[in-house]
C-alpha cells in the first residue's frame, strides 16, 4: 500500500495491531534498503523556554513534522535558555543569547543574560558551541540573510538595545573575526519581533527599554526595513522606516509567508493608556503587511490571546505554539485551526520559547509509526 499510494495511505492507521505491523514492515523495507524511505522535509524546531512545572529554564528541543502531525524530541541544547532567539543559517540552526532564569519580565538582572551561541547540526542531531556574542543579551531577535551567509542579532536587553550584530557563518575556524557590528536601529528595542521577507529584514514594534532594570515604556508601532545587500545610497547599511502597524505591540511574533509579513498576538495598550500612564492587554489579533504596497490589513484573529510564544512557517502555513495550545493559519482561507500538541512542542512549558523551520532527513516509516502510536494512545 505504501509503494502504491505513498505514505499518506498508511499515515492514518492507529490501532495497536497496526503499530506492530508497521514496525515489522519497516524492518523488511530497511532490509531491502529502498531509497524512497527517506526524504527531505521541512519541519519546525522549537527550543528552550521556561518549564511550567519546575519554574526552571529548559534546554529541551522538539521537532514537529506537519506532514504526519507528529512531534519528536531532539538533542538538547548545552545551555538552558529562555527569551533567546533562533534562526537558520545555511543548513544549521543557531540559538543565541537569552537568559538562564525565569524572571517575570524583560527587566531581568544583568547576570542572567547570556552571550553564548550554539549551532544545531540537523543531519547529526547534535549541538556544538560557537563563538560567543560580544555582549550578553536577551529579549532580542535573530534573522539570517537569504543567501544563508550571515546571521543578524537585533536589539534586546543588554548594554545597547539598539545594537545590531552580524555573525559570519562562512569563516570556518577564524573565531576572532566572526562578529561585527552593522548599522544600529534608530531606537533601542526589546521584546520586539523580526523576520526576513523578500530579501529584507523587518523589525517591528517592541518596547524602548535600553538597559536592564530601566523603566518600562509602552509598546511601539514602528517598523523598520534593512536590506543587507542594497547598494543604493539612501538605503545601504541603513534602517528605513516603513508603514507602522495599526496598533503598537510588544512580546508578539512575526513571520513571513507568501511575500507578506504577519504579526500575531502580543501586548497592546489598554484603553485610556498614555505614554506615561499605561497598562497592556494580551491580544489575539493578527495583521498582515504587504511590502509591495506598504500597507497593513487585518486578518482572522487567533482563537486564544497569546504573548511570548513560539511561531514558525512550515509548508505554506503559519503556526503558533504556547501553553494555550497550537494553532495553524491558512492564508488561502484566512482561517485558524487547532494543531497537534500531544507530548511536545511547548505543551508542557512556560513561554519565552524560540522556533524556526529547517529541512531535515526524515525516515517516513518512523514518522508513520509515531503517528500510529499517538492515534492508538488517544483511542485507548
């Protein structure tokens, strides 16, 4: 059946006897070493966060394969982290900075911020240490350029929250030259969001705290664009302001999908707030930015208000994951639906996770068996 109709024909199996049968089939197929048992698939990698039960930071890593709706554990990071940032550079996942205590806000003590960097080798399921950042930061963002040569670490709680550091992933063992500074943000930013869309880096919203322990400032609506490879005099190594969001946000998420930028959830100003006297409310609202027209529009809201959550785009759909559960957005229908959340992917963690999408080599039978076990467990 697999050879005739593909893995989708057997992915829905879920009785206990089916699990045993699939296991036996896997052994037989492995024996014959059929090449189509393995494929490159785009998956989500969710890292770290604060553990809900213990209150400690987590080094845990989970991988979600939407093709079969299954989660699995992966090699743990060497350093537990939360309020960190991850991104894919080339074929590797980088985890940067963060903090190692579950402080209740972005104004954590300076000693809790991290400068360490780790790289996840997807094919070997292994984390290795990389040259540390020049500064310790948390509540920042990280993005990679489209060619996959450089990683940009943007803003965050540290010495200067407007700083932007560039990491060169092509320099091999020349560790002393990997980090350099590029143009700073026009203003300090923490608890902001960032993503890459149509070869440009967008930094959105956030707050203006510049040092640990600084006074709180209200969320911002500003959006800046940075083109790493622009040669135009008015935009070369410069951050350019584009249309602001309709509502200021902080502690939210942003992802690029279909040539547009989507911003989701976070904290918005409550009614009656001012610049000096304000409160915030967690929102379920979602907005979409079109770089071609430099305009914003509202799209369908999430089912649950969220803040400090993980988000990622895999196989043309947008996912959000937090203790409230996982939701999936389809831009074609402009609808959110519930996602699979059993056993991993942030279901047992607090907030402050970080996630990205990467391509990995997937054993199709392992994925099918995992889903069959999950279905059998749910029926039992």
